[in-house]
């Protein structure tokens, strides 16, 4: 009985030592394998006709900027009380970048730090539209 108990403890010590050495190697191997599989899938996917048709049509869909667009709601009629309600949207992405664009698809797009950023912020502040944001992961404090 003592020999079996000793053998069990020896096996546990040995397997724990082996796991400490082999676990990181195994994890690295599995990550490399998954990365290679993902790269192979992306290469195959990007070579398909569907991807090329979709990608080219997305580029064609982008409108040319319309300099005549006023970005205001209500068309040509003046708003009551002289208040200008702009039809612009603002979105904050998970990486912190902010994008403001015209909802009439006139081609007006402004990212934080652009030359026309102050104009875009002014339009967004006087718009009744609300800002949207992508979900972000919050870290819990300890």
C-alpha cells in the first residue's frame, strides 16, 4: 500500500513538472496552428469572386462629395425660430476614434483631427440627433 501511495505522489509531482514545461509549448503550438488555419481561410476567401465583387461594389457605392448639400433637416424651408437642425451622425468606435458624417449621403465625413473637424462638431452640437458608440469592455477595479 505504501508503495502505491509513493508511486501516486511521484506520478503527481512528475506530471505537474511536465505540465509546467509543456503547457506553454502546447499553447504556443495551438495558437500557431489556429493562426495558420485562419490565414489559409482568409487567403481562400479573398480569392473568391464573391469577395471581389462585393469589395469593388462597396468602392463604387461611395458617393462623390456634393458641395451643394447644406446638411440641414427640412429641405429648403427655413426652420422656425432660426434654429438649424443638422442631419449629421456621430459615432465613437471602440478604439476611441470619432466619426461625424452627413446622413444625406452627400459624402461629408470628418474624423477627429481633420481640417473640417471643428465644423463637424459645431453641426453635431446643434443637431437633435444623438451620438452612438460601439460597445467597449470595461475593466473592473480591484
